[in-house]
């Protein structure tokens, strides 16, 4: 996908967009241009477990979400309100962006307590989200789900199983006043769960915040970008990943391979548009991963303390 970046450099963004054959190619061109137009890259971090498993892409009716990756299983359980009714499992692109923001800020500040700012609108702008009624409601709903959810990571070792129990957020205070469009999302800070935070410090994946913002409306592209950032730079040789394995990791909710494959390819193109260092090619029966440079060359000492 580095070709898209070269095309923009040679022809300019308007001509590159004009050459796109459909809206999906134009979205990839726009994402690449947004990444190229950014200032110095800002580091973002997510837990490595999200490179091996993923949250639902759409509304999940059950109270427990289970995904199994190559070496890890993730269980996300809905929290409950004061009446004992389930709040729901977090899902979609907005939930992923909220979680990425919380994790990145915690590691950047070397603290479980994350400052959020005074309003929902400020929080949304910080994450690169448009500010509007529909987005406002979705972010509010996903925030409730993230803050109340219970989390379990199971890591398969040679002769053992490592379990990390906890939650994303240990403590939060939410305010939603329908009559006030500037209403507060939380008090000025929330506190991440201690177990989740300590595991994050040991098992995190460095990403570019600008890249995530450029694909922030596509949950599948976000998952693929995180996965590639985790895998490509540690590969020692070309590695083929067959379609059944890709669907097993990313295809929850698609049902049939014929429905999953075109959606995956479109999301892959979008993810590669914001990760030009990645070398990924289609092959018979799957995709071929080639050892590549990571999207973020090195961590700073402050982020590995």
C-alpha cells in the first residue's frame, strides 16, 4: 500500500482520489493522505491481547463475548446497572477508540488515572471524532459499556494457562444530562483496573495515533492494523495466513466466507493505507505476511518504564 503514498506524492491528493475506482479505494487514499499530512507521529498503545482477539463489530445480544486467537482467549462480560440489568458488551469502532485512548494516556502518563477533560465534546475531539448528535450518543453508550465490562485474558503456554482477570476501568463517574449538549462525560479522570494496567505495561503494541484516527470509523480495519503492527516486525520469514484462520480471528458475525472475504479485503486495504511499511500480499488461499518495519520505530524510555 506504499504505492498509494507514492501516488499522492507524485500526482497530488485530488488526482489520486480521481483515479480511485470506488468509494473504498477513495477511503484508502483519504486515509493515506491524512496520515501523510500529520505532524510528528504521536504514539498510541493497546494491549497485545487485542492483536490476537477482538471485540464485536456489531451489537452483541449475549452478556459474554468470547474470542479465541492463536495463543490467547479473550472473554468480555457485560456489566450491570443498579437494577441488575446488563449494560451490554462494548462493540464497534467507537469502543475501540475509547479503549485505545485510555490505554495510551495511562502509559504516556505512567499512571492508572487518566485525565479526560471537562466535556464529552472535548473527549471526542481528542480522539479525532466528529462532534454531532449521532456520534455523541454512540460514544456515550460505548463509554457506559467499556466502564462497566469485566475482562479476562487467557494465555496458552506450553504446559500451562495464564489467566488475567479484571476489567478495563476500576472506577468512573458518568454524567449524561439530555438537556445539556456540553454535559460532562466523566469527572476529570478515571482509574484503569490495576490488573489490566499492569498487563498493559508488559504486553503492549505501539501504534500511530494518526493512523488510528484516519481509520477510526472502521472497526475491522482497526483490528487488522493492530494485528499487523503486532506480527510483522517479529516475523523471521514470509508467513502465509489462510482464509479460515483469518475468518476465525476477524470474522465474528459474518457467518459465511463469501461474505467475510470482500469485507476483509476492503478493510485490509484501509489498514495498509495507514501502515505503508507493511508488506502484505494476496496468495492462493489467504494472504502472505512478509517481515516489515513496525509502524512506530522505537518506544521511548518513558513508555517502557
